[in-house]
């Protein structure tokens, strides 16, 4: 009994040490990203979802948290050596870490309500905008972005757009907005001239904007995976040839909401990682790997790598990106114990073995009540360096609760100037 009390006291003490007097935000009643079935995509899918169901009792959650900590085999973040510099409670990494990730990224900042009228090419090292691109007429906005492995080529989804106001006129505009065609452009950035060139891609089928849940371009830029929530289609861009896999069960394919990086590929372009959700409140989410070279057309054949139970008080993930490292060895995501009780839940950037499904690394742990959600946007081939967004924006110069940074060696190096969006961004 004394040993259990000691472990409980240590857990609460560690949690308390991570909370500074000014780090607790005022109470805001907002919805979690993990709860509602989305079999079809209305155009206003960015609205927050319904609140979480009531959590288990405090003692039960604490006991579960301790059990999960043991599952992580002691890989959670430890305190840095005495005297080390810290950023909002975590060690600050060296500026050299910014050179471990691709030098450029494309951001789709919200300019037309939640959509982007322009795409910004930015420097990872300085944060500066190096080039901009706008969709040609009649298209007005970009909706999705994905990057290739050459660090210069990106694919953008674009569509026409109508401002959706209230009343009858707004309903008609929303219908047009959901039925309009989505087209795709290759964006090629030329560092020497700081020019961003757009080239329209060949995607033969008409794709209604309301049916598209996300996309992911292959590392070599030759194929484009499209998410239709109950199916995945891969388009060979040189010829326009398509191949489709369907999901035969309930639920949907893709992230919890149609934003972020829906897919990730292995370096050889053969394996595609995706999420499959069960379709109910508190539904189970699975991370699956699809061998795109194998025969067949059913997504049920895709191998299950990880299973997360969408419940409070148990190990689950943040319902955002789940990235397959290019070497195919790990899944990188945000995982932790989520609780409505202040100070008991936590999030970590976690890496799981593809071979065993077990956690092999958990780092950058923070209290889940610290005002934001972590997200992983890019991973190096072996997962040793990551681009993440993290709730470290307490410093006034960032002006927001989440900022971008490079996480390597359990140290966080902020990317200068932050970003205006934390969803539609790609390296």
C-alpha cells in the first residue's frame, strides 16, 4: 500500500511541477475533436464537435494513468539537467535542429473564413514567407496541401468558393460550395528565384468538394491518394489511371475530421498509412497499412497496426495525424490519457513500432489542460526528428496557444514566426 501511495504522490507531484502559476488558461467550454460520426462531409466541417462524455472518477483515472505510464516503459520525458534552458516547462533545443527537417513548408492560412486564398511557401529556419501562389480563375481557394520527399514539390487542392451567409441565400451558397468541383495543382518552388509555379494535374473524375476528406501525394510525386471517407482512390498523375479500395463496414476512413495529413507513405511509395474509425460515439480508431501493390480492392485487408479506444482515462491518441515514418518502422502520433479532471490527463508525442504495435518512445509530455493539442506534421525517415505543433505559445510574441517547432532528442526548437494555421500545412 505504501508503494502505491508513493507512486500516486510522485505522479501528482510531477504533474504539479509542470503547471506554472500563469499557465492555466481560463475555463473555456469547447468540444473535443474525437467524438462525432462523420459519414459525409458538410462544407462546414470545421465547427467544433460535441463535448466529451463524463470522465471516470478521479481515483480511477489516476490509477489508469499510472498503468499507462508503466506501459511506456519509462520513455516519458525526464527533467533536463540542472541549469538547462527551458521553454514553457520543456528543454529548448539548439537552432541547429531546424536543419534536420525540410527547409521549406507550405501553409494554407485561413483568409476566406476558414479557407486559404493563397498558399504561402515559408522557410523552416527563418519562418519568412518566400513565395505565394493563388489558384487561377475560376477557382478561389485552396483546401488541402501535401508535400513530396524532394522538399520543393507540393500538391494543392482548389475549388470555387461562395461566402455562406445566413438565410435562404446562405443555404444556396452552401449547396454550391459542397457540390463544386475540386481540382489539383502541383506547386513547384524554385529557391534561386523564389518563384512558386502552379501546374494543374490530371485527375479524370469529377470530385465534389463535399466528398473529399483529404489527400496525400506519394514521396516521388507520381501518385495521389484521395480520401472519400468510405473509400480510397489512388491516381497515377502521369496517366490519370485510378485504382479504388472501399471500406465495407461502418464508420469512415481518414482523420477524425477532414483536415491535417490524412495519409502518409513509406519511402518506396508502396505502403499507405491511414486511420479507420468505427462510426459511433466513443468509437475505436485503428491505424492501418495498405499494400498498394497487392491484389484486391477492400480496405479491410489493410493490416491493423494500432488500436486506440476513444475513451477518457485510457491510452488513446489526439485524433489528429498518424504518420508512418519513411523507413516503415514506426507510427508517430500524439498519445496519452485524456481526462476532464484538471491535472490528471496528459499528452505525449509517441512513437509505436509497426512490427509489434508497442510504444518505443514517448517524449515531450505535458499536461492536457495546458491550453491546446499537440500535432505531428512531419517525421524524419527513422523518427529521430519531428515537426510538431505544441501548446507553448504562452510567450506574448507568438500570440497564439500553439506554435510550430522541431522536436529532436526530447528538446523543442521553435520555428520563428509561428504560423496562422495548425491544420493545413505540409513539409
